[in-house]
C-alpha cells in the first residue's frame, strides 16, 4: 500500500514540476517578446558567453583535480607493477594462491596496500579490471590470467591519460613476457 502511495506522490510531483517548467518557459517567452531584437540578441550572446566561461572554469578545475591526483595514482600503480614484475620473475610465484596459507606475507601486504590504494585513487575502469583479475587469478589458465593483467595495465594507462588506441587485447602484457606469443588472442 505504501509503495502505491509513493508512486502516486512521485507521479504528482513530476506532473507539478512539468507544469511549472511549462508555465515558466511560456512566461519567459512572453517576456522576451516584449523586448526589441537588439536586446534579445545581446541577452543570448551574454548567456552563451556566460555558459562558455562556466564550462571553461569547470574544465580547468577538473584538470587541476586530475593533475593533483596523478602522483598518488602513480604510486598505487607502481605497486601493481612491482607485483606483476615479481610474479613474472619468480619461478614459484605462479604457484601461489593469494588466498592460500603459503602465500608470502610480503606479497599479501603488497596486495592489501594495492587494494587499499585502488579503492581510493583508481578510476572505475581500473577497479573493474582489478576485480576481474582477482576473480580470474588462480581459477583460469595462465593465458587468462595474463589477459586479466593486460586489462588492468590498459585501464591504468587510460586512467593516467595515455591512449590505448591501436593496442589489442594482450599487447601491453607482452612487454613482460619472454615469449610474447603466449597471449596471442
């Protein structure tokens, strides 16, 4: 019963808002009709100028925020690179299960540090790629794991403002491999 009342209230509020916008726009057009062409032209020009300035300010502020976050993101992503490089160079690293008991404590600490940093600093695409890697590691084939690492690497590149145009799936992780054909898709 409460749900029906909420739906009806929401519909009535939406209807009232639509009517207010309709009458407001009508009143604005009636007001504009009373002005001369020069005044309307000047007003429209001023509005476009104002919107242009507001957009430029918003874009500048967004760039400033992005630039201020970049060093922290790079630090987090370097932790990921350290983990990947360590897995690629240590012979037994591929056998370790991050959830298992025999997983080295320093690896576990790096994973925790990385996960904490990802939550705070990573973009949604990086977080999704990292989650996909975590879900895939240990359950899929070595090729699937490498492709999951590649997805994280490409998401990191995009997050830092680098283009992935022209890169195929698996191209970035090939940089780490002795035999780059291991991940040919």
